C-alpha cells in the first residue's frame, strides 16, 4: 500500500504523456481531408486563391488540425500575401511551438517581406532544434542568402495622371 499513490500518479502521468504525443498525429475530419486534397490540387494547378478557399473551408470543418495552417500559409505566400502567411505560420506555432516546417516557412515569408534579421532569428531557432543539417534549416538559409525578391510592378499600379483639357 505504500507505493499505491506513487504508482497511481506515475501511471496517470504516463497515460497523459502518451495521449499528448498522439494528439498531434491524428487524422483530419473526413470532410476536411477532402477539402485539403482539393486545396492541394488547386495549389499544384497554380490556383492559389482557389486553394485558400478550400483550406479555409477545411479549417472551418476541423479547426484543431494544425497542418491546415501550414497549407493555408503556403497558399497565401504563393498569392503574394506574406503577412497573411506569417499569421498562419504563427497560429501553427502556437499549437506546436517546435514545428520545424512552420518556423522555416515563417522565416521564408519574412525574407519575402524584407525582414532578413527576423528570418535569421528563425534560422538560429531551427539550428538549435535540429542542427545545421536538417532540410528546413537549409531551405531557410538558402532563402536568406537569396534575399527578398524584387516586387513585380503591374501596369495598373503605374497609371499616368489623366489630365483633361478642353479643345
């Protein structure tokens, strides 16, 4: 009987730890899985806005499935919405603070926005978590070395000032 309370608390702690370890690997809701598949297909077809719509619908169906945030962030980056992508990466990091893909993706989005120093902080965090050899750290280091890409100027952005004169 002396070891009863200790054995009980140890078994509870072990059960809790095991359930936490499994919580992250759960499959998404079947409807959400279908929407995620649609979004990935749209992203592969070069339709990021359609992908965002599908991923947002999947998130509404299954808000607890963290990988949806990563998919949303990737689609937002391809649409040129780096600020929105950073928000999605941070939402994923709130749920899983050591998610290497989220840290790397956030760093790449920061580089695309021109925030190189903040991206370097993400790189140092990645290196402390997984070392220099992990794929995510190498991708972020490559993105930092490339630097921010110049923004493409569209014709709509440079409309001449129209001056109307009478004849």
